[in-house]
């Protein structure tokens, strides 16, 4: 049989196996893995790694937040993702108070569908005004939205009674709850106190959001998940104390999962002390923590105390970030940092090459486990019948990160100057070569919404 | 030297020592312990135990709660306490929204002072309307009120930000926070759901207040205490899951203390299934739990996972209790049960005599540790200079508990028919013989408010 | 490309993936996995599972033990294994006191090579007389023997100083120590005491070998492994207390692995109370334990507290087993039970079908993890370049275990009457169909010794 | 009543209470504690602490060890103890192989009785040759020897089977086992290896006895104690890993107790690197450890992970210590250091004054808990009926430790130059003033053997 496309002689890396062989693609799918396969088109990959396309389960593209909209559109953001080897992302949808949930989903899909260059899914955010709409969750789940975002912080947070109700409803339809865990009552008290005493600089952003209060909130929602009987996925774990709440639950046998993000692995809160807008740029929530937390997070990934690295990509421009500096109010700085393009290579360079974890664990963290937890049935692995989302990764390619080497639109990056060894040479999405040797061949709207199913 | 009063030849039991000797009282104080002491008056105590007067740190006398007032007045309640060997109690004071805290304290003292027959202290409750008054805490502490009640449940609960502020203020004056820990958002959601579906019987009282949500709240306030850097005392621990949160914190070295009450040691939630008002009588919060929890609580006392047994004495009459039955609404039943008289003897009979813990541990739990934690400097021990608050305890005296053998005013007791072996023969308060062989010699108003100091 | 042999349309089950596809074999290896593959020979597998050949890392074939030799020869034992879906086993070699280690290895290989029908490896046992020969380990490792058996029990046990030396030497060559952990001083004291007081029945076999003393020995060798800095694999974990020592070490991050065996998962110590030789048959060491231990072991497999199920297959005939009964001495009963044929199907039936763990975990426990831990580089998985050791497993085939349905030679089985659903239809070893529909097509001597390498 | 002797106006410190009062002594006993007591003799103690006499439960006086005898006789050692505020010590007796245990006890008592100036008890060491004599333990216990020493190290160590038998026998008579826990097989292997490679300096003493192997042995005997069902007391805990094995057992509820000694609290293994005999002087077993271990031990005392500080006082002269240096063999240096005189004051200065623990905890560690654990019914507390063993302690008296300020006979001290603030002004034993203001008033032979009873 002659396949449509065969990647020849690469070193296939999955979460479990490292093996040299050909990968054959027929249509959109992986059709065979083996020796001596032939294709209409063949790409030579000797000396390169062949991995599943990376999956980023936590992304905010063209997200309205107050007066601003996050700087990457569905087009620019998904294109940057493709350059970095990411072939699927999961973004968010949130209904207006009176809006039916399916309408909100359709509207957000409509916005994304014509712009995305890779496949995507959506988490649906459940806010207090959605509690009366929980009966609509079955339809939402059936429409392919299998995970639900619950905030324990900000004005649209759920109180614990609402959290319980949301967790029950999500459990009943077979979905996965994903949670922003911070203790908002404490944070808002500390923010108010700091502002009232003229402690307005970015320095006080992390001082107003103690790691222990992130751990407390994680512990609380883990208790609620135990009460209700549901698995749970905790977003953007930033420090050691939070990791250990998750690890304790897992030791007890609770199905609790945690992710961290590049900002917590590569940056520390010292950055908030930089002068002027520089101190404002790395504002995100939860905030950056200490170097000791950083070390703990890397170890947690190796020890499977945490399961996933996503980006929480949510870029704003320097001008937007400057607002809180000009207003002398750290709480007015829009929160979020970019990472959608660099994540896969950053983890290879500083995870695999530094010996913190293996090649297979890298693929597990970035591709396989995210796919499995979020019900992307045909993504995240190199196996027969899976979508032909693949990266031909050059382990020796060197890149120095900067706005000029990246394709993100924030105009700055917190990783400016970071030396990377290892970068995608080719990114393939459902059999289409999207990026090859730094050139982009995709087009807006070719990506598809992926209907997801119960996590296993 | 000839002392005013000498108790001759008793077996002195303190939290540490069991020894046969005389105890001499001069004025209000213990003046000597030893052999061959002589007194103007002498009481023979051979074959009896001589213990410190018991201390009950959790009592609600003539407490207004909605339409009702708890059934024991400062006089009848403190007299019943004296009959049972308790010589000091700590009740509560709560300021009205606009009322200065010292005014509230003075008013509550004025109400108590003319009625109490034994010494007493007051915990001050801090409600949301008191947050702006936290600067008054130093004066309150100086006035002898060294502990502060914080609710995580009911309408006067504090949110977590307020809790943090209250804990900081209490820490700054050297006080001890005491907490009612339950997750109110979850409870009120469950109560509403149960009532909405006609699950209105007392059975659903405990189903609406899961042990895990009491444990969650305990864990949360323990986290806040860690954040703030303060010791903490958790009221009325009702089940195993709560015990273990406290025990975990203590293993980490946090100064966290826990109490339980007779209702959790002697009763179980099965009682809520009794017919009619009988099922309503044992309504209290946290609710009664399972037999497994009961076993765990007894062991926790032996292992010092819990430190104190108080009563949370808060009696209502059968007529009052019947309201929620008549209204088909378990949440309208006034909560609370009586125990102020029986506690010391109940723990002797079912703790010491059944071999669950030692004589010394009994005294520790009921007398010494409560005194130490709550700053009753001269109470809770038999040592020179301490107040002459003493019990001559007859270890063989048998009593069957019932409204007719007790002096409490609820008109019923949840321990009806419980067989007790061991009862106070004489109760002495600051050198005065208050009760002797079932006869009461005290008078209303002889008890005094005790100014308390920082716990050690 | 047309391959030598293609298994068509089966459901491929690896430790990570379940997918329907063809598997192509070229020569001895898996050459491709995919859709539409064609072969010179094709076997239809629709409705069947295609798994890696199972691996049994703990087997005693024609092992001399005192006056007896275990009942299965390298031929009958390996043939029974093949019937049950096992395509690789690891047996043992032990040098005589004066014998060079390589000579012993060569002699044992010579004995096996002409009889085995599937591939095999050897653990080398290190006894006290081998301590002076530890410098020979590098050569032994180079010869393909990558794991070393250390006894903490029996006359050839190592004391703790010798254990440390052996662990150091094994660490230095990159090998994996495998340990029989029991406290022999305590056991021999208890055996002597029981025999001296006429407690001679099999009942006293398990009473003389307390679970706690197996846990102690496991904990001790875990401490030694920490001191030395080596991974460690603990054989035949029989009870909950032992599991938890391993789990504790793993939580600390130590690379400790544990196996259990069918006897501990399916049988309990009550069997020792059967009359006559029936009570002697299930004698093995460590002994059978309680039902509570059994439950704990199943859960430990699901939770990855234990990693492997092997058999410790070591059969003796009823006549041999009867000796200790006739001599009134439980310690004279030769220890060991058979399971080499049934293991894979027993775990499918009572593990997967009862919902205790997933299909993938079953393959992980029986195939993938054993291969990985023991350096069988090309075994235990279905991936390109791996040996074509495969099982076509009929999930609906029913078997009732008994000597007449099994091919083991003990003449009895402890699992007599056990109902099995799921049995191998075809067993393939390095591309050769060895068993097909109950008929054996292999021949003595076709199996090969597999040189193993450092575990990863 | 006029008592024989009254200590006036001192601050009485017990393990539980700090109170100002008089202490009256009648004959040998404490007869009263109180205000206004009068005595035939009165000693003014205003501004001083009045504590129970200190108890040292681990002492080796005139102990034969190979060619040497420890440098302090029963007279000089007990006199030095009295100078330091210690009024009771427990030494050791060991029977010769053929000697009945009671004979050995009588012989050791005869040697001590005529020399001791304070009261004493004896632990009986059980060696392998005593295993056949275990039936004699009841008589030994009845003769007042209530604790039994078991070695896991040295030539007279017990193997685990013998340990189990000894623990059972001790349990049956109600005694307390006290254990030297180190893994001797590992230690002797490491010692031999070090000597064989010319690593002969004292530096290699601690390298040959890893903390982890002390922890292992402690863990092992804790397992045996669990198997047998007996409490256990672990001698001379030297490092953090050992502490945590004890703490783990205590958390599980096992009655396990641990002591440490001044050498582990004040010295570190760096001392072994001093030149010549200076490096040999602090040789003791277990060896000195690291500064991190030291910090952990101080915290363990504060947290009640350890319960007692004894001395393991076992002095040798510089000439004796020099042997192993001259012979180039660290293992030939006689092990042991002196501390019998300084312990109580050292712990006051560096424990209480530095804020590591309270006054009451100091008395608990040095007096009350040792008395309670070792069955010294009338020692270790200030309470009516207790022996009048008392110290009037001057909290401001400054001493610089050196052979000239101490009364020990080794001729050197490892604490040379240590600045002490707080020293006994008066030491009273059973009502006799033994030391007053640096002058000794006792005489050889006035001390008595104390028959001890079951620990509570």
C-alpha cells in the first residue's frame, strides 16, 4: 500500500516508547507505523524526533477582559502555536447572564472557526448566573464541550455552595471540572489593605496573593470534589504548597490532576521589582513565586505530582500593561503572559536536556496526558487511527527567544534572551504540513472545533 | 500554722500526679499540700478523690437565640454546674452592630454578676459588624476577655477575609481565637435543597451538614492561622475527619487545639430518626455523627489529638424544640443540648472506669488544659497559690441521669437513664463549700468574673 | 511491502493504547502496525485482543531443592507458559561455593538451552560464598545477566553487611537487585518454638512467618538500598504491611519496585487448615495471608504501589508435598506452587473483567513493566522493532482450571475449579506461531537466552 | 507542725507548674508544699529555682571494658553527679555466661552500695548467653531491676530471634526494654573495609557507623516491639533519621520512647578531625553527627519526639583514648565521654535560656519523665510523699566548664570552655544536704539501691 505521506527514518517518541521507524499518513489519520513504508510524499527525518503534536489546554485568545482584548487573535495565536509545535489548543467560552449556554458556545465557535489554523476545543466557564442553567450542561457536553471552568477568584467566582452544585452537574454529565483556585476573600482584603497604605507597586501583587491561600483553595475544592465524587483538574499550580495538596489527594486515591505553566517554571517574583512597566509585564494570577517553589514544580513534574504543562497564554501589550503603573495600582494591571509558541521547546531544553525528566515524560506532559484528560480521543499519541498531528522536532536547532524570533503578537516576551536548543522543523496537522523550516503553509479557518468526550 | 479549712487524707489527683495527702485552704487559696496539716475546719476525704474544680469553657446561659432564650439562667445553670463539680465556666458576649465592645462586655457581666454562683469568664464573639471595631480588642483583652469567638457558619459568620483580619487582631493582643468551623455556603445550599424537596424531618439535619464540610472549614481556618501566625482552638469537633485535620496540623508543629462535647461522645445521629419531638431534641450543630466517629473521638482524647471536653451547654425546652416539627422544617428547631451538670462524672464513668484514659488524663481534659489554654491562671490545678476550687469526688456514688436527678432546667436530658458511677460529694469554690452531699449552700452573685490572660 | 505474517483487524492492547489495527511481522520482529497491511500469511483477529507476549520474571524450573527437583522441566514449564500466553521467563542460576560465576551461568544456560520453547533470562543468586567473587559481576552482567537475587532468608541468606556489599557491587555494574525479604532469625526462632511444642501442622507455617517480619525485612533492605544508592525489586509481596513499606519508599522518591504473585491474590492462609496433604499443598514462602491482605494487594496493583505480577512458579507433586505431613513437621514440606500457565488469564478474568484495573494496566503489570525493569529491551510491548512476541487473546473463551486443562506437571493446582473467561487463542514467539487453538507447534530448544541490559 | 527542714520562698518548678512556695521535708520525704511552713532547719531560696533532683538513667561507672575500666568509680561518679544536681542514676549489670542473673545483680549492688553517695538503680543487660536464663527475669524484676538492656551492636549483641525472645520475656514480667540500636553487620563490614584501606583515623569512626543504619536498627526493634506488644526505650539517639523513626511509631500510637545525650546536642563529628589524641577523645557510639542532626535533636526535645536526656557517661583518660591513635586503628579507641556533672546545667543554659524549651519541659526531660518511665515511683517530682531529692538551683550562677571546675575524673571534658549560666546551689538527697555552695557533705555508701517497678 502506498500512503499519502510518509515520515521516513525519524526517532518516534511517544509517552511510552522511543523507536526508529516510518510513520505513514493516509488522509487525516496515522495509517501505519513500521519499516519500509512508502508514500506519495516522503519527508526524511533521520536524526530528528517525531512526536505527537503538542496540546495546550489552557489558552486565552482574543479574550475580552475589561477594556482590553488579549493581544493574540484566534489566527495569530493559533499560528504562533503551530510554529511552536502545538496542534491543538483549548480556549474558553462564557455565557452572558441571560444567554443560553449553547448560544454562547455557538457564538464563540463562530468567532474561532473562521480564524483558527489548528484544531481547538472550548472549556465552558460556569459563573454564578449560570447556576440556574445547570440543566443545560448535558446539551453542552453533547455538543463537544467536555470540561467546565470554575473560578474561586474574581467577581465571577462561585461560592462554595455554588461550587458544589456545579461540580455535581458536571459529574452528572461526565465532564471534567477545571478550577482557578485562590481564596478571593483573603486576596481582596489584602489588595485593599495594600492599596490603602500606598503599597501600589507590582511587588505587592504577589504579596497580596499568598501561596498558602492558593493551597487553601485547592484543598477546599479537593474536599468538595470528594464530597461530590468527581475528578478535578487544577489550573496553573504556582508553588510547592499547592503541589502538595494535590499530591496528598492523589496518595489517598482521589482522581485529582494539576498543571503548571512556563511562567512558574522559568520566572520568579523578583521580576516584579523591576522598574516601571518592566515590573508590570509579568503580572499574572496566581502570581510568580520563589525559586524554591520553582524547583519544587520541576520535581513535581518528574514525580507525577503534576501531570500537565499548559501555557495560560494571555498576552497584553506593554501599553496595556502600563496602565496599573500609571494609575499607581498593581491591581489594575491586566494579568497574563504569553508562551503559546515557546512551551514545547522550552520544556525540551530545560526539562529533557537538563536531565530533569525523560523524552517520554516530556511528550507525556505536553501531548499525551492533556489529550487523555480532556477527551481528545484521537490526539496526543502516535498510534494507528489517531489524527496525523505530528511534529518533526530538530533536537539541535538553536533559537534565542525574543519578539523577533517568535510569532506571538504581544510585542514582548518574558523569556527574552532565553537560549533554546531544540525546535520544530515541521508541524503537521491532520496530515497537512502547516509549518516547514520556518515557513507557514496554513490558512485561517482550516482548524476545526473538536468535539470532546469523557476523560478516561 | 492552722489553716482555715483542710481536706484530710484524700487521694489528690492532678493532671500529673496521684498522691494521698491533705490540702489546706487559707482564705480563697490553696495554702499547703502535705501530711499532718491542721485546719479550723477539717473535712475527711479518705477513700475519695480530690480534684481541681472542673472547668467548662463552652456554655450558653440565658442566651437569646431568635424568639427563644436558652433554658438555664446564669443562676440555674451555674448552680447545676456546681452540683456536677464545675467551678468555672466561660460564656459568651456579642456586641450589637453599633455597640462598643466594652459596653457589650459590661452589659453581659452586669447580667451575669448578680446571678452566678461560681466564677466565670466570657468569650467575645466577633461578627462582621465588629470588623471596624477591631482596634477595641486591646481594651477588651485588658478587661479580662482573652478569647474571641469566630463563626464560619450562620448569618453572623465571617468571610475568609474578615476571618484573617480578626485572627490578626486577636494575635496582636495575645488572645486565643475559638472557632465554630462549618462550611456555611455548602450547608445552606443543602438545607435549601432538602427543604425544597420536602425532606423536612430532623433526619436531614445531619445530612445537610456533612462531616467532611466541617473538616474542610477546620482545615481552612487552620490555614488562615498558619498565614497569620496564631494559635487556634476549634470548638465542638464532632467527627473523625475533623479530628485528623487538627492532628495533621499538630504534627506539623502548629499550635492548634480541639475540643469535643458529651453529645458527640455519647450520642449518634440515629437519634434524629426518633418519632416526633424526640427526633428534634438532640438537634445541635455540628450535628451528631456516626458510631465510628464516636469511637474515633474517644481515642483522640486518649492520644491528645483533642485536648478538651466542654459541654456547649445550650438547652431548650421540649415545647421550643417542637417548633421545627410543627413547621415541618428541621432548620427551625433551636439547636443545642444540655450537659453542664453531668460532664465531669460522665467522663469519669465512661472514660476512666472503662479504661479509655487515666485518672490524670481525665483531670487534664476537664480541668487543667482548659484552664491553661484559656488563661485561667489560678484555676484547674491543685498547687500552692491556686484558687481553692476543689471537688471531693466519690468514685463509688451511683446516679442514674434524668431531669429529676439533675438540676438543669430544660426539663429533659438526652442522657436519660444513663448509669453513672462516680459523683461529686463536695464542691468548693474559692474556699467556700458550695455543695455538700447533695445540698446547695451557695447564693446567687457570689461568683466572680475572672480576668484572663494570654494562654501559655 | 508484503510482510511475512500479518495479524489482521485485532484490537491491539498495550500498556498505553487500545486501538484496532493490523500488526505486521517480518522475520522475528514487529515491522509495522497499521491499516491495510498485507502478509504472506494472515491471521484474522477481529473480536480478539492482540497483546504483547506475557513475561514471567520469577520462575523455578527443574530447580533442585534438597532431595527434590521442582516438577516442571525447562521443556514442560516453558511449554505450559506458552499455552498461557507467556513468551519470556526469567529463571535462576546459583554457583557452587568454589565455582566461578560465569561457569555456573554457562552450565545453567546449557541445561536450559536445549529444552526451552520460549525465550528466557536468568537471575544470578548471590550467596555468602559469592561475596569474595563480587568482582566477577561485571563479566556476568556483560554476559547478559542483569539482575541478581539476594536472600534474606534460609541458610544461603546474606547478613546485612554482605547484603550491603552485594548491593554495592550490583549497583556498580548497573544491575537490578531482586530480594526475598523475610526476617530469618525471627522465623527460625518461631519455627523451632512451634515444633518444640508439637505445633507441627501446616497451620503453623504462616504463624511462624509473620507479615510484619516480611515488612521489617523489606524496610531493612530498602534502607540498605538508600545507603548504597541503588534501585531495588522486592519479590513476592504477600501482605498489606509489606506493600506499605514499598509505597512509603516510593513516595520519598526511592526507585523501589514490588511484585506479587497469583497465590497471594487468589488464596488465603485458611487453606493450611485443610486436612492431610491438602493443607500442605499451598505451602510457599512468604506464606499465604489473610483476606484483608488480598484486598490490599489488588488495590496496590491498581494504584501502582506494586508494579508486577509474576508467578514464583515452583511446583512439587502431592507425594513430595506429603513429606512434612508424614514427618509431622510443616517446615519439611517443600515450598512452592504452580501458576506459570494460568497467570495471564487469571489476571484478565479477576482483574480486568471485575473492574479492578483496566486492560492497559493488565498488560502493563504482566508484560510491559516486567520487560522494562528487567532490561528485556525488545520485549513487552507492541512497537516497531520489538520482538514479535504476541498473544491473540480470546476474551470470551471459558476455561475451568484443573490439571486436565493445564499443561503443568505438578499433577494438581491450587486453583482447581477456578472459572476463567479469556484465554490465549494464539501465542507467537519471535514470529513463530507456538500455540494455536490449543495445539502446540513449538519444539524444545527453539527458545533463546536473552542478554539483558540496565533497567531504565 | 514543725518539719525537719523547710526550703523557704523558692520558685518551685515541676514538669507542670511554676509556683512560689515553701517545701517542707520530714525525714526522707517531702511532707508539705505551701505558704508559711516552718522547720527546725530552714534554707532561704528566694530568687532561686527549686527543682526535683535530676535523674540520669544511662551511666557507666567503674565499668570494665576490655583492658580498661571507665574512669569514674561509683564514689567519684556519684559525687560528681551530686555536684551537678543529679540525685539518682541508673547503671548496668551484666552476668557472666554461667552466672545466675540474681548473683550478678547482687555482686554489682555489693560493689556500688559501699561507694555511692546518691540513690541508684541498675539495668540488667541480656546477652546471648542469657537467653536460656530468661525464666530468671521474674526474680530479677522482683528484686527491683525493672529495665533490661539489649544490644544490637558489638559481640554481645542479640540477633533478631534472640531480641524477640528477650522482648517477650521482659514484656511478661512488666519490664522496660532499653536498646542500643545500630546495625552491627553493616558497621563491622565498613570498619573492616576502612581499616583494610588504611583509613584508620578517628574521622572514619563516624563514616563507619552511618546514621541511616542507626535508624534502620531503631526501626527494626520498633517492628519487633510491635510484633511482641511491648513498650520500648531507645538509647542515645544521635541524629534526625533516628528521631523520625521514633516519631513515626509514636504517631501510630506505639509506646516508644527515645533519649539523646549532651554529646549529640553540643558536639559534631567535625571534632574527629582534630589532630592526634584530640580527635580520639570524643569517640563514642553512636558517633557524633552533623550540625543539622544537632538542630533536629533540640527540636525533637521541644516537640516531644524525644522524651529524655541522659548522659551515657563513660569516661576514659587521655592515655587510654590514645591507644587507637598509637595503633593506627580508630576501632581500638575506647568509646565514651563524660557528662554526669554538667548535663542539668547545660540543658538549662542552652535549652531554657536560649528559648528552645520551657523551664517545665527542662524538668520534664531531666527529672520527671525519666523517673516515670523507669519506675522510680518516688523520684522526679515535687509532690507530697515523694523522696526529698531536691535541687536549689541558682539561675544566675556562671561556670566555665573544665576539668578544674568539674569533679569528674577523666582529666578532660569535651565541653572545655563552655560557658554555663545556672548551677545548683544546694543538692538534697532524701532530706540530706549533700552539696551546698560548692562544698560536699555526703559520704560514700549513703546512697541506696532503689527497687523499681513497672513503668506507667
